[in-house]
C-alpha cells in the first residue's frame, strides 16, 4: 500500500451551515474526497446492513445468480465488471456486487428492485429499504451543503428537480480475500471516477481504497484512504463535475486487494 492521505472531516451535525459549507468547498477543491461524521444513521442499522450483506454473498452461487443484474439492479458475479476499460487484461475486477435503487415513484416502477427470497434472508429487504431511506436523507442534506459551498441557495438542487424522483443506487460489494497469482496486476475495483453527483461509502474497516488526486498527471500517484469507524467517505462524481463546470472535479480512485476479505457499502 502507498502513502496514507489525510482527508478533511466534515461534521454533519454542526449547526453552523456556512462554516460547514466552506469546509466542504475546500475539501472538494483540494481532494474531491472527504469524511462525513455524525451523519445521523445509527451504528446498529449499519451493522445490520453489513450482516445482511454478508449473508447474501455467502449464499450458493446459483441462489445469487437467480438475481442476476437486470436493468442495472441485482447481482453481479466476480470478474463480471472492469471499471477501467483501458486495461488490456482479460480479467475483470475481483469483486461481486448487488445493486438496488429507488423504492417508489416512476423509477421504482420502471426499474423494480430484485430482492432475495424471504425464506433465505427474512430480514434482508426490510433492512435494505430502511438503510436506503436513511442514506437518501443524508445525501439530501449533503447536497444542500454543497449548494451553499457553491454560493447557491441551500435548496438549489431541490428547486431544479434533481431530487424529485431519486435515482440513487446502493451497491453492496464483497472483495474476496484470496490474492490471485497472475502475471497481470489484479484489482478489486480498477481505476475509475463515479458517474453520479456524490458517493457515500462505508466499509468494514479493511483497507484497500486508493485515490489519485491529479488524474491528468502521468504516472498516476496513488494514496491510501483509511476508513474511520462510523463515518462515510464521500467523493464527488462526474455529474457534479459537469454541474459545476469543472470547479469540483471527480477524483480517480480504485480498490486494491490486501489479502483479506473486504465488504463495503456505497
């Protein structure tokens, strides 16, 4: 692993929105990544989400394949994705994932979620729906602060309709602990930037996340981003970069295998 990057920590419970917005602006300009603590999601709920996630990924492959990703939602097996299309390797990223999204509205009707059968995971759907509602609330609050950071009204994104029919997708990820011996470099998630507005990531504490703050510089310089228990790691996505005409730039990042099984949620 490389050098650890010390990212700014944003306290979402602070009553001083202006100062918080200024700190977010600085973090976005300098890093594109920052931590968010005191976000209001109970630790007990986060623990349940990780427990249910592990329960799903521990199911037999045929049970998971019955929920194979359809219309962007569902299960994606190991090596099925390669986030960096420039890689010449024929092997995909060493991770498996499960995607679910909007619970109501037009998108939920057009792209219905797939859920594991209750007889296999009886608490799974209830837990994931509860988490989705909670993390969506955190995302709305964060976007309000980002609007202030851009010298806009706090409800700017709401007024332009960006929050009308939530397009947020939650991804459960499992990275296997086995390190594959190969002549080609193996990635848990190869280098990419996220396509959305913002990403809120939390992990089980196992390292592996790395960021490249200057994606135009060659060779890329990668720095480790350690997790902070109870905090989200937040990064700016491509859509936010376009919204801000490049003022807030999305940041290249990747996940490297560390020889230990890793679970994350974003």
